[in-house]
């Protein structure tokens, strides 16, 4: 599937906590929306920074941000993922972020901070696009790159999908924890 060049749909799934960097995703989305006014950002999850995130959106007049709250149903989450283009993950620290693997398994391009086990398994520019911690401009640049180079975005998405497809959860954890 090709990323929409008119209405790109970005997604974050996870807790709404400072350490998850959701504010970075929102600030990056604000830059994207200046260039693509129809762009959408969906945030799935709940947590203590929800009100603060709403304030950032309000103060910066950001449109098309959808908060769906916490969703436990796997089939609903899979449907949401399959209805988006790019998964944005700005966490400051992780072990093995399963949600990134799930996004890849659902055919999304992933733009993430290089946290936890991710850099040991997924390679920048081949399977995933990494950006520096707390750098919303770099996140925007990586998202723009994927949008502007659909061929490369497609190759990265397919490479990530093939990589996660071969892992059962058990194999995945063996691979990840062998380096720790």
C-alpha cells in the first residue's frame, strides 16, 4: 500500500506518559500538517499526560488529531493499524517494544527512536526509519522522506514485514535478548 501524498495517516499506540514521547509525535505532526493540511494523527492509549497533549494540540491549532482511548481488542487494533500509513514511536526508553513489531506485521512503515532491542534487529533505512530522542524535526524529516520516496518506503515496509513474519514471539525474544 502506498502512503497517501495528500492525506497521510500517522498512528501512535501506547501509554500516554512523558517517557513515551507522544508530545514529540504531536509536535512533528504539527510541522507535517503545515505541508499536508489533510494529514491525520490517531492516538490510541490513555495515561497521565492526556490533558497536557490536548493542550499542546489546542495551543498550536493542530487539526485532525483523533484520541481513541485505550483499546484492548486485538482485532480492532489490527484494523486501526491497517487503516494507517506510518507508525510513529518516540519513546525515550524501552526493552522490546512489541507494538512496533505489531505495526510492522500489519504493513505499516515505522519511524522510531532507536530504543531497546530495536537497533539490534531492525536497520535504519532498510526496515525502519530511526530518529533521535526528543527530536520532533528529525521525526518530521523521516516521515517526509517516506512520503516523498514511495519506492523506498515500500521496500522498507516489505523488508520489515518479511523480518517479523519469520519470528514467532518466542524466536523474536530469543533474538532480542541474546544481545543483552
